[in-house]
């Protein structure tokens, strides 16, 4: 299954996917291309180093969200993409885009959804005072961070944590969780029934 990874930042989750692919842990998933919504980010350098097509598509270069998504769809079709992984992609995709890849778009979020959706999830968790947070891989639906949950991992919040230390601890779990979920997706093992996702044997 040919996969596009959409990014906007440093791309440590992308790196985890690239490493998994090079070790045969993503099969039958293949990373076909990487698309960034921001120029010059670390994720683009990681993609290039791994020999992957690395494109920048900034929404600022398009007059509307629809035109941005048309350009994105055109790029994905050029690389014969069949599934999309959002790995720190900071744009909200419209229902029109989502409908082009039904049950084939997944996202990773740095909290145990439905707690702390949206931006700054680690800061939200620290502010709330939870003792456990984590990360969630979920199908993408029109509601931001609201799609059916595929897999989650819990991470403790330590008394002296700040956003940086907590972010790092969560990222370590993200890097194990995302390649696993992508492999399940690529091998057709994810069965979604409404909000419930079953991982087939
Ligand atoms: C991760 O924390 C991910 O959960 C969130 O954005 C961050 C991306 O980090 N959606 P990176 O670019 O993969 O390092």
C-alpha cells in the first residue's frame, strides 16, 4: 500500500516510519512521498535523506482551502497514494478531502483522546494536573482529533515535568505506536465499525 506522510515540523514520527520501512517493519506499506505544509522544516530533510520525494505545499500559496486540497490531491495522485498518515501535519482537512480516502487517513495525537484534543495537548495535560497522559493513533474524521481510535499508549506525568520533558516522553511512545498502526492499516487489518476499530488477526 502506497502511503503519503503529511508533516509540518521536525518529523521525528516520520523518521520512525522511515526507519521502520528500512527495517521491513512497515510492509506491505511503502512510503511513496512526504508532503510538508511548511518550507524548510526538519521533516523535509529527513525525507530527502531517505531518498523519498519531498514536496512543500503551503496553504498560503493558494487562494482557498479547496484549491490547496486540490493541489494536495494532485500531488498524491501523481505518487499513486492509497493511504495518508498525518504525522504532525498542522492543517485541518475538509470532508471533501477525507472522502477521497475513506478509512485510509490516520493521525497521531500526543494525548489520550478524547482528553486534550487540539493544539498544545501536553501543556493542556500539565495544566489539568493529570497523572497519566499518552498518545493516540486514530482515523481522521471531520471533527478535529475526534475520529475512531485505533491504538493508544499511556505515559506517566512526573511531578517535575515541563512541556519539554513530557513531550519527549510521549514522543518515545509515539515512535513505537505509529509504525505499528501504519503496518496494520497497510495490511488491511483495521476494521472500523462506527467509533470502534478492531485489529484483525
Ligand atoms: C507529535 O507530537 C504528534 O503527536 C503531533 O505532532 C507532533 C509531531 O512531532 N501530531 P514530529 O514532527 O513527528 O517530531
